[in-house]
C-alpha cells in the first residue's frame, strides 16, 4: 500500500505547485489590469484565457465591486486558493502518511 501512499503524496505536491502557479498568474493578471494592456499581446491573451473562466464565475456569484470600480474577484480567488493549499494539500499528505 506504500505505493498508493506515495502516489497521493506526489499528487498533493503537484496540486500545491499548480495552485501556487495559478495564484501567481492571477496576481500577474491583476497587475496588468492596472495599465491599458494591448489585447493582442500573447501574454495578455494567455492571462485572460487562463483566468477568465474562474473570475467570471466568481463575478456572477458575487457581483461586488467597490465604488471606485475595483474588482475584488481576483482577491476572492486567491483566498480560495490559499484555503485549498492550507486544507486540501495537508489532508492529502495526511492520507498518504496513513498508507505509509
């Protein structure tokens, strides 16, 4: 059963890495939104293609923007990612230890 434990441990590490990378992509998207980026730039298109599905879903559920027009959906998504990193990843590591 230690093989299954190693698999879950590796899966938890991979999930943690993907969540961290996605969080930095969201930060980059938020920083780029402060300026007027060229919508034809491949980096800007990539950032929008990767983040728009989740950010738009959050905007539909919680249509909250401040009076200054600040969009809080990236911050909410980052908080969800931090929750997953602090709950899901350690839980998977704990499950992996139980098989070890």
